C-alpha cells in the first residue's frame, strides 16, 4: 500500500503548500458540505423517496461542525506524513551518498594500503642496499687505508725524494728521504713556504729551484747539485710536475728527485777517460804524422821526377795512400764525428778511370803479398769525370779490400765497377773466396766493435770499427752498403753511390806574389817538405825550429809577409807565439796561418785571437795554394768561386742543418720538449746576466753567457749562440749593456718562436 499512497500524499501535501492551509481547508470544507448534502439527499430519496430538509440541515450542521476537525487532522497527518516521507527520501539519499563515499574511501584506503606496502617494501630494499653500501664503503675505506699505508710505506722507503706543494706554494706532503735531504721533519715542513725555511744560497734551495719563480704550465726536469753538511756532493735528477684538478685548475706541484750521483760520477769518469783518450790519440797521431809527412813529401817529389808509367802509378798510389791516411788520422782524433754524423764530405770532380786504377794498384799489391789473384772489371762510360769525395770513397774501398784479403787464404779477390749513366749511380762490388759470414751475423757485421763469437773466427770476423766507419761514410755520401755471404764460399760487399758527370775542370793557377814566409816548425822532415813546397812556388822561406828563435826573427826581420805556425814546439806553444804577435803593435797585422794535425783543436786553443787560417798536416798543396791566394790575391779567388746564394731569415736565425739532423735522429716531440725547456731556462739566464752586469762581475757574467751559448747551441738557435758568444768575450766596461740585454731577450724570444715554427713544419 505504500506504493500508491506515497505519491497521493506527496501530491496532496504539495497542494497544501501551494494553495495554503486556509484556502484549501475552506475548499475541502465546501466539498465536505456538498458531499454531505448530496449523500444525505441521496439516502433520503432512496429510503423515503423524499428529502427531509431538517435532516439535511442536521447533516449540514454536522458537516460544518466535524469538517474543520477532520480537515485539520487530515492536513496535519498529510503534512507530517509528507515530512516523514521527505525525511525518509533524504535519509535514503544521504545513506546512498554515504555508502558511495564510504566505498570511495574504502577503495582509496585499499590503494593507500597497497602503496604503503610497496613503499614499505621499497624502503626495506633501500635499507638493505644502504646496509650493503655502508658495508662496501667500510670495506673500501679499510682497503684505502691499507693501500694508503702501503703507498706511504713504499714512498717513505723509496730512495728517491718526493714532495707535494699546494697551489699557494706551501708544503703539503713529503717522504722520509725528502726529510733527510732537507734536514727537517715533516711537521716542520708541512704548511710552510720554502722561503720561510731556507735561504736562497742554502744547499736545500738547489732542490727547490723554482720556489721563487712562478711554476710553468709544463713538466720540468733538471739535474741539480746538492752539497751535504759533511761536504759530500750529491746529484739529483729533479722532476717538477704541475698538478691539475678535473676542471684543469692548477692545485699544486709534485716534485720527484732521484739520486744520480753514481751516474754523474760515471759520466765524469767517462768524460775524463774520453778526454784522456782524445789526448792520447792526438799525441799518437802527431807522432805518426812525422813519418807520414816524409812519405807524402818524398812521394810528391818522386812524382815530379822522371818515372816510367808503372813507377808513376806506384808512386801515385803511395802518395794517395799517405794523403788518405792523413785524413783518416783527422777522423781518429775526432771520433765523435761518426756518432754525431758530422763527417765532412767534400765533393770534387775526379777522373774515375784514374781513381779506379789507383785502387786496383793498391789491391793488386795486397793480393800479391798473400798469393791471391786480383780481378778488375769495369762497365759503363768511365772515361769522364764524376762528382765524388775521393778520400772517403777510397777509405771505404780500401777497408773492404783489406778485409777481403785478410779473410781469404786461397783463391781470388775481384773488384767490379759499374757506372749507370742513366740512373746516375756508381756501383762497386768487392768479392772474395774467403771463409764467408754466417747469415745470423750479416745484420750485425756493420755494428761498432762487433766480433764473431763462434770460436773459429773469433779474432777475424768484425774489424772493430772498420765496417762501421765504412757504413757511416757511405751513408754520409747518400749511398748504401750491403753484404751477401755464405760460410765457406766467400763474401760480396756492394757499395752503391749517387753521382753525376762533371765536365773536366782545367786547373787554373791562382797567381800569388812572391812572399817572405816565416816557417815555425820543430820537426826537420816536416820543415824540409814545407820549404820545398813553398820554394817551388817562388816564395822565400825563413825557418825557425823553436819559439825563441821565431821571436828573435820576428824582432829582426822586417820583410816577413806571413807566419806559418806549428802549434807544438819544444819550448813554447803556438798559442803563446800567436799572442806575442798580436800584442806587439808593429806585428799585430801580420797574417798567421796555423799548421796542426788537429785543426779544430787548434782553433779552439786560439779562440779569441785573430788568425787568418789553419792547415792540416801533412800539408795539402791545393789547400796551401788556396790559403795563400785568399790572403794575397783575393780578387783572383773570387773569380773562381761561385756567388753564394742569399741566406733566408731562418738560416740566419737557426742552425737548420743541426736541427734537421736532431729532428731526424730524436724526433719532433723530443725537439719540442728541448725548445720548451730552453724557454723555461731563458729568463733565469737573462736575469743572471743582468744582475752580474749591474754589479760588474765579469767572471760570473761570462759564465752565465757561456751557459746561454751552450743551451742555444743545443737547440739550434744560431743567432742567439753567436750573440751570447760575443757577450761572453766582451768586457763589462761598455755603457748601455742593460738595454742591450733587454733587447737581446726580446729578440731571443722571437727566434724561439721561429724555432717552434720550424720544428712544427719539419
């Protein structure tokens, strides 16, 4: 019943609210009154067939009396029932909304519970990972502490010193050896500046050479000398390495020092031994030149006499042999030429046919002494002239022929010469039927001092320096040398040289006026040969065999035009006589030409003295004529000489030949490091020269200039080397020297930039 009543009640309640209680009550009262009258009338008609108006009046009165009560009750019930229904509807709606909200809250709560479960699980995993990481870090920390302790123990036990300074220059760390060398503990060093602990002139300052300078942005390696308190001298190889962080910001300096005292002592001993060896070789060479000069001079005289063709060939071979031997002595005196590849190659236009004939005469004589057969074969156009260095080529071929004869007991020696005109190549092949060379030794046969160790040929295979010198000579002439051999079958050495045809050059005599020459020579044989050569050219010779006689003749003779001065005399040296001549006003302009077995050494001894030339002994006639002509007929010499090509700026600034040799031998990176090191050392040299110049300390200034000269020479700065040499020789009395040094510094930096460009472009 609730179903149909529910809308009627709601409808009636809406009418009450719409029409109002009073209007609707009156309307309902009217309807009730009408309904009562109608019902009453109907009943009366049905029952009595008539209408009783009194009864109808009573019904009307009853309706008027009971109607308001009934209507009021009805309205009350309807309104309350509608309110109850509205409340129920609202309650149901609120309950539905509450249920929906509760469902949403339940779903949200379930989602949050799941999320919290996941977060809790992730938290547990993170805690586990954190525990593992903490454990790993503890383990790593322990390992790092152990490694740090191990590294510290290694560093402290190292014989090399080590220190670290931070970006401010303070000591931050060091090892035990550094403490020992510095004479202070780490506690006294850490956190302090070196300048606060040591003075500039202390022995420890030598180890810390850069502490008053700004550190350069590159590595620096220096050998420094350290004098201990007990006077013992130690040498350290100090390596300074700037330390940068990952942002390339300078944060400190690492210093390493290795004790190289034993190496320095060995180098000094080696240098002394080398000097002693050089003195020995020079003395030995000088003694050997006395009989050699006789051979050269007398063979020259013999060639000028009437001889048969065969005798002339023999005499010419003797002369060539002696002359070449004299040149070999020059190389023996200065063996480091081979190490520095500084062999002098002098190309000449020579008649190749006559040259080969001289070699063949020599080889035939060697073969005859051992009963061997000598075979000469030639091919190509050998009647012309070729551009070669006859002395060096003769030395190589004689060395190879000597070895061939030495290692051959029976059979023959053959020399084959082939000229390839199209390819401009000259090929010599020396073949023997000797003992041969094992294949494993053929690659080392040209090594210096190499000898076989197979027992059978211990003393004969490997000629010491002969084959090594031969290879150096051939390579210096832009050629190649090779060997093919088989044990028991003989060996074949092949020399291949580039060459080109030269027109036959007529010997043009250089006119030279007749001179009066003072010859100062203590060896009678040398003097006789020199006098003969000079007199042949129409000169008058005055001979003095001691320095005392020479000085007496210089004082008494007024017509002397030239002095030929031997460097070694029994009573005084050639340097003393040269200084005497230059210090005497009336003799100061007298030309001096030095005679010496070692021209380079003589020029070094006379450095600073003006001399007009130097000739090697035994005297070469062509060089003698040229030297005299340059002094007394310079115009004739200029006519015979080609005009020199103008030098480029790089050639004036740099020693390009030396630089190319260094770059080829050491590589561009090594030369770059050398140039960088020179740039780092340059300010120190200039500052030292400036300081000593201001204080007029001549000796110290010369030492600084000498060091700069040597450093410039080592990196090929030719102009800087020459200027440093000039500054070394000049006195400090000149004005404006400080300004010159500043200008010299600026130009040196410009030349250093040119050096860097040259290395980059090489």
